[in-house]
C-alpha cells in the first residue's frame, strides 16, 4: 500500500513531481484517476497538453487516465466524507472490472479553507477522508498521491494535511516513512520546514502503528542536518496533550553527536521536559532515561 | 612542574631590566628540558646566546626562531607558527620576548587573546616576557595573561583583562574572506549551508567539529533573520579561515531589539563553537562565531 503526500512550494514544482508520478503509474500499467482544479478538456490540461508526456496523452485516449475536477467531485459525493469514499470505491471497482491490474489515484492541492484558530473538527474530517484511501488500499491494489502546494493552502490546512499523511511524506528537502516499526524522517530538518515536521511528528505520535506500544520510535539515521528549530519541535510535540491511544513518549534512534549535544543544550537552557517523578516524554536511545 | 599534556599554558613573566630575560627564564627552560619538553626561543640574538651558553651542552637542543618574522604575513601567522612547534607526544615551551617582536600593538593584543581561544587544546607552554619597567609593554603583558610566573611559582594575575565579549578586533585580521554570500530568508539557508560545508572542509575541520561549525553558521544566520525584523534587506555571511580555524561574521541590517534579561540568545551558538558574540552598530548587527578544529 502506498499513500504519499507530495509537498511543493509552488504549482510549477508540484506539476513536475505529480507528472512524474502519474507517468510512472501509467508505465506500470495502472488505471489512473486524477482529480484537480482544471475544469477544461484533457487536451489542454497541463498533464496531457503540449507540456505533458506522450504516455499521458495516449492514456487519455485509451481510457487509462481519467480526469475529474473538484467541483464535480463535490457534486457527485454530495459534499460528504461518506460520499467521497463511495465515489473512490466505485472508481477502484470500475478500474478493476475494466481489467486493470492496479489502480492509482492522484489529487491536486485542494485549496482547503481551514480556519487557523481552531482546526480540531476540520482536521478530524480531513483525517477521516484520508483514512478512506487507506481502508480501500487494504483490500485493493491501490496507490495514492495527494498533493499539497504551499502557495495555495493556509497554515492550518498545511498542518492538518501533513499530520494526516505522516506515514509517507515527500516534502521540500525532507521526507518521512514508516519502516520496521519506526518512523523514519530523512533529509534536512531545519527552521524552514520545522512547522511541517512538527505536524508530521504529531501525526506519528497519535498513530504509533498497529502494535500496541506506549512509544513512538523515531529513526534519525538518514537525517543529514537537524537544527535548533527541529530539535525544539521534538521537545514541543513530546509534551503536548494527546488523545487516548497515542504514544506516551518519543524514543530517538540514530542520533549523531551534534544532535545529542543540541538536545542536551536545550534541556539545560530551557529546562527538563518533566519533573523527576514522571517518565521523560523524549528519550535518546542508549542514554539514561 | 610540566602541566598535563594537551592543555595550553599561557603565562607572562615580568623581569628586572638589570637581569634580562635569560636570567629570569632560565629556571623554566631548564625544567622544561629536564622534563623532555621541546623548547623554542623567540628572543633576540643576545638573549638566545646567553640562554644557550648557560645550558651547555643542552643548549644545542633549543630551537631559535626569528622574532621579527613571527607575525608575517599577518598576525594570524603567529598562531600558525605556534601550531608548527607542537611535537607529537611531547610538550613544547615557547619563550617569547616582547622587546624582540616587530608587531603593531593592536595586532599583538589580538594574538595574545587569540592564543587562548584557538590553541587551548595544544600541549604548549607559551611564556611571554617583558621588562617590569617597560612602557607600555609591561601593562600590556599584565592585561593579556591570566597567569604570571613568579620565581618557581605560577600565580593568578589580578590585572588580567579577559577578552571582551563584544570584541573590537577587526575581522580582516583573520585573513581574506573565502566566502561572502547574501541571503534574504530562511529558504536561502539550504544553499548557504552547502557552501559553508565546503569551506569547513577546506579549512581542515572534520567530523563532529565540522558538523558543529556548519550548524553554528546556520544558527547565526537564523538569528540574523530574526534580528532584521521587518526589514527586507539581505543579510550577509563572511567566512575567513586560517589553520583549522573558521571565523564567521553574519551581518543583519537594522537595529537589534534587546533580548529579555534572562535570555541569552548566544547560548546555543557558544555550545557549537569556540566562542560567539554580537556586535552592534547604528545600522547593523554582527554575529561572530569562531570555530576551531
């Protein structure tokens, strides 16, 4: 199962990544359903117009690639999460009935108008919509690409979307995935991305995995650079209130000497995260608790 | 007694004019030779001859260096020279004579402070000597040395003035800039770090030291962006390197907002570097970071 969030700063950057993903799925023989904002004919869409790949243009003609614009999606699903799930399920079944061995779904950045002040209910609804893909993928050969264009979304939508996709994110300069029971960020974690990283970490903490575990194990082996802002994100998220079922603490693995020095410095300058009577919510593996 | 290996000892010795450097420093030189230390004399010819003659035949084991060349091509050359006198597995005593040095007073002051900052982990004993009645040499020696040799004893110097946090040292004393780059916002820091990492490698820093140096420059740049406030003007990074030492100056336009009294914005920077400071002017703030290998 693959349900990836592709984050890009601008539409132009987003198009490049999405086009590559769609082309890859088409080449692998998948039926691709693409949902976006362009309410124009496939012949003029950026994915299949004169800027698009020959494969994508041919796929439109053969029916391997289908477009649906967001206004039509909302109309078809009645604007409800349940309606959206039925629409997606129907698409999957139809594709399989047509003889395609695998289904791929991609959707553009939705321009979701989330309110910045209180995003609890809206975030929950977004998470429910995204989990619909995961439920489908448990039963069917489905791969999903969700797109998040930072220029097009407000901060609340960026946070909620990143939180919901913590299991598989490809962001600007960093990524994250789940592997062998650990949450594995990779790349550069710095002040420019610390907010989104914190949102993804929050999602991972609330969803530590199918195994019942009080700990979220985070492997930093593939993180090439981590600054004060990212180190602070670990501390800030570790002490946040969490819903029942969330992991109780974060255990960091694969930390380098400079990262350990940084975390120790923050502990010294900003104080410990807990009193001595409570278990520490953030631990570096291999050090005393 | 010879200090433990790996620790710099930087001391001053004031001697009577009538006795001269040789008489005042001989006990220290003898003790160093007896302990198996290497000894370098950075003194005038007459003093070198006197010391060698007094120590014969061991006087031939002494290395004599030309004091007039010690600060060529610039003051940082002396720091490099001191590094070259480090002998693996041994301690080195460097005996310097103020009156023999051909150096600008400001440059001399810079080097005296820099020795403690960038050579602290080397097995060197640097003993600087000056006549007690020399003016202004004696005052300068008292100002720059935390410890003074008094006969066989080493005593704390109450007149020592530690290197100030807001240094007036000219950054050009660290040599020509090997990197100069402007950056506008946090998104520019990624490319900047790649360039800084290359400079760090060229400077001879490696491993954890190199990683910490790059992170220190990054955090200084983040601090500069914050200091700039609403100004859209670019910040600037300049890096100068000499002999496994990296001096970085990040300039932020605008007037800085004072930090809260309990807050030390340089705390983390100091942990990642040898030292860090902020120097303010009317129209800009300069964050300085010194990293050494």
